[in-house]
C-alpha cells in the first residue's frame, strides 16, 4: 500500500486472519453500502466494506479543484469504469457488437461522479412494491439529512436561485409544464461546516468517526481493490465469501456473520447468480430494468448574466417521466458516462442540457446471463450480458419524452438542438435482479432486503426494487439502504465485542 490507501484502508491479511469477528461484510462502497455500514456501526456492529476498485477521489468530483479545460475530469471518470454489455435478445442471438455501458469501480462508486439530482419517488411509483410510500417516508427524511439535500424548503433552499432559473420556471409552468428547482445533494444550510458540499458516499465514509484500522478494532474498515468472487452457500447460509486481492492476484476466504450485497443492481444480482443462488431462488437475475432516457440540448441566442439553473418537471401518474434542465455550458453536448456537469457548467455558455427519464416496462425476461468469460483481473465482474428488450409501450413513451424535451426548449426561448434516445443501460439507473416480494415465490428478497432462502444474506441496493420510479434513484437507494440497515441491526442480535464497540 502507498498514499491514500495506506491511510484509509485496512490490510486484507488482517481481515482474513480474524474474519469470524466481522458482524457484517458489505460488498460495495456506493451510497447503499456506506449508508448501511455507518448505521450498523452506530449501533455497535463491526463492519468491513469490500470495494473492487481503488480510492481515487475523497469527495465528489464537483467539490474537487480539477480543471476540465483539457477533459481532465472526464479522464478521471473514464479511468474508474469497466465496460458492461446490454443487448436485445436478437443481438444476443446473432452475436452483434454492442456499445459498452460503463460501470464504476472505486471507493464511492458512481457517487463521486453523479449529477446530484435527489427527488423522492412519487406515491404511485410504489404501486408494484410490497411496501408503500408510508413505509419509506421516515427513511426519506433521514436520507435527506444524511445527504444534505437542498431544495426541500425551510433551512435548505435550492442550490441555484438565479434570475434565469426563476424565468425558466415561470415560462415552463405557464405552458403547462409545472417546474421547480431540482432537489440536489448539495449542502446549502447556512451553518454548513467547512468542507461540506456535494454528497458522495466516499466523503461520508472518510469523514466518519467509525472508520479505522481493522486490526485496532474499528467498527468500520475499508478494504479496496478486493473483489468478492463467490458466496459459499451451505444449508441455506453463506458459510464463506471467496475474495480476490487484485493487487496480488491471490484469493482468500472470509467468514463473516452476515453479508450485504451493495454493488449496484447488476453486479449484486450477477454475484448471486454466479454463486448459484438461482438454484434456491429462480428469480435471481430477472426483472432487470433501467430508466428510459432521452437527452437533448437547447441553445440560447446569447449568454445571459445570472442564468445558472437546475430545474425539473416532475412526473405525473398520467405522464410517468420527468424532465431535467441544467446549465449553461460552453460545450454543445454532454455524455452521461462522464458525469462532470458541475465541473463544466459555465456562466458564459449558451447551451443547456435537457434530459427526460421515464418508467420502463418491467419484464421478467429482461435478465442477466452469465457467459463464463472475463475472469482475470475483475474476477468475473465482466463475465455476463444483460438481455433487455423494450416494449411497444416503451417506444411510445420515448417518443412522448422526445417531444416534451423539444417543447420545453422552445418554451424557455431557446432553440432545440441534438436529441438522442439512449439504449437500455444508458441511463445508468439500473434496478432489479434480486426482486423484493411478499413471499419466497414472488421475490428473491423480503420487504427488508433479506434473502428468503439464504438466512444471512441481504441486499441494500436497487437490485431489490420491483420497478423503476419516475425520479433519479439515488435518494431512494439511500433511503432504502437505511431501512434495510435498520431492520438488519435489529435482527443481528448481540453487537460485536470488538474493542471499538465497547468504547
């Protein structure tokens, strides 16, 4: 180890030597994993977080002083990704080449690059869930406090309050597109502490008083560049977790009391599938979904002072997609995999970025298929394909979204520009694969994220979501992970006897 990893990480050898003392092994360090780990630590449990990637950024890239005049911020993001493959059933049959979809590896995962949008799901978004909005309400409140979400009223005003934003909201609302400042994960509290800003799970983890060295009994320890390759399920329990040390290429066995999957919907479901859990729960890997995603640009005639904005038009039950408008930018196009909008926003720009995200049809046959390839450095993390077919209803909804983006641009007084309907996986808002259900026959996991047929295994991320909501899922994933961790902390029983727990 050297540099940041020497300071913040625990040596894998120490964890291997005493893995039986781990109350909970969390696989993944995005918002699901870190939110779960920190809540469990607060309640006295000993947690180890495994992360497949390295520690590259200590905070969201928008908080870092990284100039992007030569695309440096984008290079940082691109260096943190590995390609995954989403394809239609026809493409899978013919072996057609498909454009890879990025998946982030690194401490914090996608949360160090995300665009910040943090609204709640609407009440009807839970129609297909075995829990309802009332079951999530208190956890939404908690998630908004944890993430310091602005734009929720009271002491947390919108991040942008410009004249240009107010004018855009007035014009859109008058045209029948009720708009509001976008709730974003940026601390605007008047008494915010030095260093606060854009939320990321990396920053929350590194700022936690619970993070420390495993050998010294810390409640939360981080082991990065280590991949969970297999869950050894015996007699309905995870008896051990095989892990690959990417630095040395060696594999080891960990034996924690409980295991939490928090690597994102696709990777969590892929690990369960490759561990053979589908033999116990046949729905593993099925019902994969992603937002329908259309993006476009709009150009104003000239740059305008005080024009910075981040505006959204909420979905309705009749129109199950929402619109987001952000800018201005000097660049004429934005690629979603870079997620550096806050770095590139420029008051001298004339271009706005518009995006529409819609609820897609949930189909059982949209699934993960293992292909046995790409073991090597990534320990099977690339050895799969996502088979995903859109429905006729999806096609109509995408057309409606495209028309609405054009209307919104015109209403604001700008000229509609390039539009792109993104393929499945392109929204980077994937859900499903470990579907939540009331019974073991209707779901892989229960209403608290526990596996029905594997006693000491649960999922803290969007893999359990039965359907995609109409909003960006970051806040809902955080809220869900807090609900999951709350229930898990009550079911684990006696807390760890680690030295830090008694402090």
